[in-house]
């Protein structure tokens, strides 16, 4: 098992963060890690996510299933490579009001037989997580300021 995470404090309400975070069709406008996305943030729905590793642009597509969607609070999905137990990722965004805004914790727990041999991809994903949370902060605060 391996867990990676990134967090950020955003000067906006949780519902404002949620609106940007779940507007998958607009990810290409601001998100440097999940560069294309489609689907709905509803339990049982499959998403299409294209992520770009910060190693020079290598991209991969995965189609996780939304497990939890609590607007303004929690978004969780699970992605798999092949069969369960080969390489699974449980991805979570937790939004918590406080400090004059919203604390966002993005994390992913990887499990499965391939985890020990995917260290490079996981390390680059961790860098990508930081890029995503920073870009989310910029996008949300820009929109909040314009309102």
C-alpha cells in the first residue's frame, strides 16, 4: 500500500470549491494534472480522466467509478488497472470549511500487486497532486474575486 497527498487552503466557500472541482468538462482550462475529464460526480457513475505526468507530458487515461459525492464536503472515486487487486487507487478530495475559507485535502491510496513496481508513476503523481491543488486554488479564488 502507498498513500500520497496534497493540501491547500483556499479563500472561498466549500460550495465554490466544489463547483470548480466537479465541473469536469472545464478541467482542460485550468488543471495541469487532470487535463481532460468527463462524467458526473454522482455515486456509481464512471468518469473519464486523462492525467498528464509532470515528467515531460506522458498522458494516461483511466475510468474510475465515483464512490462518494457529498457536495461541498467529499468526493471519492476508485480506479483500477485490470482486475481488482492488480493496481487500485482510491482518490479522495476532502473539503473542510475554516480559516476564512476551505481547506482541501487531496489524497490517493494505492493498493495491489503492482504498487511495488510503479514507484516512478506514483512519485510523479504526487508532484501532479501539488500542481492540481495549487491550480484549483488559483481557479477558485479568481472566480470568487470576479463575483
